C-alpha cells in the first residue's frame, strides 16, 4: 500500500497498514491512531489524535490507555472487547459510535477497534464526526 495515498478509516487491511507504517505515515492520517500493547500501554500515537485530544505524545506514550490516558474508554464497549479478543485468541475489527468525555466536552466519534492474536499491538482508531 502506498502511504502517500490517503488511507481511509474503513480500509479493509488497516491492521496490516498500521503494523508497517512509520510514525510519519501515521501523522499523515486524518483520524486518530492509538496503538497499545498487551498491557494496554500506549506505544503509538499520531499527530491528529494528539491535536484533537489536546494531549502531547509525552503525556500518552508509555501510559495505560484505559486507566490513565482515556478512562472514559474503560468499559464493556471498548476495553472489554480487547480483553475478550485477547482471552479468546480471536481477531477484532469493530467500528462503533461513541462519545468521548474525558478532559473535553462530549465529542461524538467513531471508534475502530483492531486486534489480532499474532500482532504485538492493538489499535483504537478515532474518527471525529462533523
């Protein structure tokens, strides 16, 4: 996949793109990207999400997504889906309508939750709705 082209939020092979993309590739996207490890610590965080959330990479990278960075996602709709997929050893690719509420007024978004048992990182993609 040519990273100079626009990569859509709904890209069918998104997980493969994210795994091979450089940080610069992620920074060119027009939606948020948060990559987490098995312990839910943030390992990747793109420029779009940093600007939209008002949180610098320094305040996010290395911290637990669901308890420190975005506890508003620590529920059955988001965190539990990752946990269930991990326990079952199954892939996850769900898109849900969501409202972010932490550190900001409520913001309607679409979240795309991506994980696969053979991948080191899992991803939350955040598309702000206009």
